């Protein structure tokens, strides 16, 4: 008995000491400290500067400037432009013009009828009614013609994006080699902000519709490629084995098994492609896309909030309807309502033709001017009132201008000054530690190389300025988003109330967010951060709510039976079990914030966003592309620091 009593404390001590000495996080930190102790003195002795050493930078101004000059000099004479890019440009112009003329020929009544009938065929009569109301609202707001211009560009851009993405996804889904080759390319295209796509296409195709369509295609095709590859690669192994055992050829297996099994992913890819194409079509108004985006851009330039809202509402309505229709089609795939009904498509075609012909005979093709509603004046009056009463001079709490100034001086400036004060090797060391703790040494190496590439490109300080804005915006987004997500997860009524609000905010293109923040906060870094917070907040709220709701009910019931309070359940059960969802929320918040912070260069955000905007405005390929490359590296580093994949976690556990 005495021996047993004596041995028990020894065993307990061994169990307590074992996690301490074998703790992976502690081992990683100790090893990193040893490496840093060796390398930092060497780096400090050779490059003692606190900022990134000039000797380690590469000046790309001359080669990129020479490339720009060559393109400009040869754009009208070189065979590559005359017989390749020229044909592509003409094909795009003719295609968009053809769709636009068809829409005009159908008239407002025919287009509205087609939208309602297609929505009815795909998703039922309720969504059909919503589609009809949405298109009628576009006319009432006086935006029918710009809406048709945007819709024509959207149709061609989405068709090309879907075809290109499906081909790439098919290749990646059937070939491991192609999948590994395409993955870093798609990662880069996903991280690169939409605005950075515009400069190269403008340089090759000039300002206008071709550049806008091709920039939209490059931006919107990756989701289709990713989800197509995902659907094909995740096909049920049992089904594939059964089809193979029946002697089916590779082509038969593809068309009879793989593609049908991946239909949900394919429709989700279509949905995401449509949403990204609409977002990019609005941003592409900067390079002459026309349509609703051009109206928003002109209104933003003149700070005409009323005109911007009149053009922004149709954009949101189009986004919501397209999202709902494609989402409903995806939900019905694989459900009981999968039997084809050709007669319904016949009703859609005949109904559209009948309404269009009736409108033509009645000479009602154009939207009547008497049916338009001018909301610009009352909206601008309301904005003026808000500016007079909320912008400054509010008793006790101050105005929005005061909030922006305090946020800039109290948060943005200290974070930026702190990052720029750190020696360059300290920044790399922090990045390495964070990335290694959350992933593996490969994760840390990728993050450090991405951050070092920023210094090599010669944009170290602007990148740290952008990073400070991203950090501040992400912190605000996470505080608000997690709090709202927790409240929504605990109250179904609140979740139902928030759902339409989040839907509108999540489908609204990035460009539109700049309008209200400029009216309320003026120009500067604070408005850019505010727009980024509003843009990223819906995704964080949704992911947090979903993660908390998916916590095992048995764990919740067990904690409740042990007398845990609501706060204890949340802190000790729900949040730990929802850790993967919370990490995903952080990752998505970072990616979305980075996208809008860059666009914030239009409203005085400065840093890399300003460089991208300046490069586009001046046709300066060197400035724009270097800033774009730095944005990609910054996004890659933030992705590695905030979101380890399942493969990295598994590798880390087995190391």
C-alpha cells in the first residue's frame, strides 16, 4: 500500500512534465529562437538599417517601363496585337453588342418577363415575383439602359469565365500534376485584388469594353475552376469503382458518374462566378466598361451620394436575384425535383417572345420617362442633414469626422508606427513564429519568403502601412462579427432578422461600400478601414454563427447537466469546439478586408492601394504591377498566418 501511495505522485509528476517538455509549440519557439540567435547578429552586422536594406532590393522600374513602352509602340502594328489580341477584342465587342441589342429589342417588358419566367422555372413563383420586382425597380430608378449595359457585359463575361474555369477545373480534377500546377496560380489570382487586374489588360487592349470583359474573366474564372476540380476529385469512390467494374471507359466514367456527382459543386461555381463577375464589372467601370458601374464611379468622383445610390440599388438587386436563382438551382440538384420538364422551358421561351412582341406592337420598348422616380435629390438632402448634424459637432460623443480622426491617431498611426519601427528581421521573425505555430515549417517558410519578397520589390514601408490598416480593420471586424455571430447563434429570431441584411451586404459589390463612408467620414485611411469592415463583417458573422450552431448538442447537454452557466458553456464548450470555424472566419475576414483596403486608395487610403490606383491612372506598369505583386505576397503571408489547412495540421501533428 505504501509503495502504491508513493508511486502515485511520481506518475502524476511525470504526466505533468511530459507535456511541458514535449509540447510542440514550445519546441518550435525554442528552435526558432536558436536559429534567430545565430542569424540576427549576422544580418545586423551586414545590414544594420532598421528598415529593409536597400542592397537587398531589386529595381523593376526600368524593365517594366521598357515593356510598357514596347507595348504602346507596337500595339497598332505588331502581328501579335493585330492578328491575335485584335481578333479577341473584336469578338468581345461584337458579342457584348449583340447581347445588348437583343436586350433592347426585347424591351423592358420582354426582359422583365424573361427574368421572372426563368426564376419561376428554376426556383419557384416567389423568387419569380422578386425577380420581376427587382427589374421593375431598375426602371423606376431611371437606370434601365445602364442595367442592360451591365447585364450584356455580364452575360459574355460569365459565359467565357464558366467555359474557361470548367476546362481548367476538368484538367485539375482529372490530373494530379495539373492540380498541383494550377493551385498556386489560382491562389495568386484569388488573393490579388480586383483593381490590380485592370492595368495589364488596359495596357494591351486599351480603355473600353474588351479590357473590362477580359479583366472580369480573369477575376471570375478561378472559383469555377476550383469548385469544378473539387467536385470531380471528391466523387464517391464506391460509385466510381462500381462504374469501372462495369467496363466503362474513362470518357463514360466522366460523363456518367463524375460530372453528375459534381453537379452541386458546378452550380456553386456558377454562383460564385456570377457574383465575382458582377463585382468586377462594376470595378471595371474605371477602364470604360460603362453601365451601372460607370454611374457609381462618376457619382463617387463628385461625392454625389444620391446618384450613386440610384445606380447602386440596381447592382444590389441584380446580385441578390442572380445569387438566389443560382443558389436555388444548386439546392434542387440532387433533390426530388430533378426530373427534366422541357415544357416549362417552352413556357419560358414562348412567354418571353409573346411579351416582347406585344411591347413592340404597342411601341413600349423603352422604359417610360413618366415611370421614373428621382431619389437623388431627397437622398442628397438627407446626406446633407447627416453631414451637418453627424459629421461634426454632436454633443458629448462628437461626430463621425471626430471618430475618424480619433481612430486614425489612436489606432492606425500607432499600429503603423509600431510596424515601421520594428527592424526588418524582427518582422520576418514574428511572421515565422506565427506561421510555424499555426502550421508547419513549410507554412512558416512560405510566409517568410512572401514577406521578404515585399522587401525585395522595394515597397517595404507602403506594405507595412497597408498591413497596419488590415490589422486594425480585422480586429474591429472580428470584435463586431464574433459578438454578433454569438448573439445570432443563441437567438433564431435575431438570425432571421439579420439574414436579409447580411444577404444585401454580402452581395453588394466592393465599389459601392466607398460611397456612404466618404459621405460620413470624408477621405483618408479611416474611411478605407470602415468600408473594409462593413464589407468583411457579413462573412465573419455567418461563419461564426454557423460554427457555433454546429457544436455537438451532446457536449452542450453534458455541460448543462453539470451546472455550467451560459457564459461557461460559451467560453469552455462552444468556442473551443468551434475553433475551425473561427479560424476560417479570421482567414476570410483578412482576405475580404485586404481587398477593400486596396480599393480604399481611391478615397485616400494611401500605401499600396494608392500605388495601384496611381499606376492605373498614369499607365505606369512598373508602379502598378509592383504594388500588385506586393499585395499578392501580403495576402499570401496573411493567409498562411491565419488559416492552416487540414493537410498542414495533420502534417504538424505527425512531425
